[in-house]
């Protein structure tokens, strides 16, 4: 009886610890915690990329391709050697097209030729040479020479201001065109020996002047520049 009475008293007490109601604060907290999970996107597995391995099968395929191209190249090279070996001494590779003589170019009959009556390695066709005396026309070279001479003759202010880099660069800028122009004029000069001598003397003075500018010595540079102008004047008198 004592146990039954105690059990009845405990059962009649409010069971707050068993059925506790949720407060508004608790409900809001649960909503905040569950929101990211509810709206998170479903994870999609990324596609797997192709993976190249050094397995024996792939290595064997690569080796077989290399062997194929090696054998094909050797076959072509062997065929070329066989064809050239069967040709006679001094012959070109034979083509034999359009019933002309066998040459590397089937469009030109005859054969390679050199000399005054040849053009581009073959015999000249009928008619006069259209550019027979083109080397005698040096008007373009002479105009270029005069322009270079004018530029070189105007370097004195740069020498006085000791702008050595400008002087040396200007000499180098004019050297290539000036040399080629002078050589072309020497070939058609009536006194070719005198022109060649004046040409060599001028460029010798130019080299001495360039060395003086490299040393940055004003007195020496002025002296060598005067010699350059004198040699240039002497050569210009011959052309």
C-alpha cells in the first residue's frame, strides 16, 4: 500500500521535464539552423577527365607509330637514292614531261648554260637582252651616295657638343648603303683603279674617326673628322 500511494502521488505531478513546450526563441533558432540545409544545392559529381597512363598498351601503340614513320621515311629515302644512283654522271633527276629533254624543270628545253648568252642558268630565248646594260646605270646609287655624303658632312655640331653616340650611330647608319653605292660606281668608273684607291682611303679614315669618337677625345675626333671630309671630297671628284 505504501508503494501504491507514493506511485500515485508521483503520477499526479505535472511532468514538465517530459513534455516541455518550445518557446518562440527556440523555434526561430531551429529555423535558422535548418535554412542552409534546406536550400543548399544538390551536389553533382564532377565528370572524370581522361587520364593518360604509361601502361604497356599505350606505350606499345606509341612505339608502333614511331616505327611506322621511321620505316616509311627510310623507304622514301631509299627510293630517292636508288633513282639517283641509276642516273648517269652529270645528269639531273629525270622527269620527261611534254616530250622535252630530261631536266629538273620540264618546261625549259636544252639544259643549264652559263655565259653571256645565258639567263637565269638557261640559254637565252630569241630577241635582245632587255636588261643587258643595267649595271651601267648607277643613277640610283649615285643619288644614295650624295645623300649619305650630305649626312656625314653635317656632323660637326654633334662633335662640338660631344654627342659621341649620335656621331657613331649616324656613321653606322650610312655605312652599308654608302659602301654598296661606292662599289657600284667603281665598277663603271673610267679610272677604276683610282676610284678603288680613293674608296679604300676614305673608309680607312672613317675607321680612325670612329675610334676617336669611341675614346671621346675632342681634339683627336676633330682632326680625324677633317681627314674624313677631305677623303670624301677626293672620292666625290672621281665620280
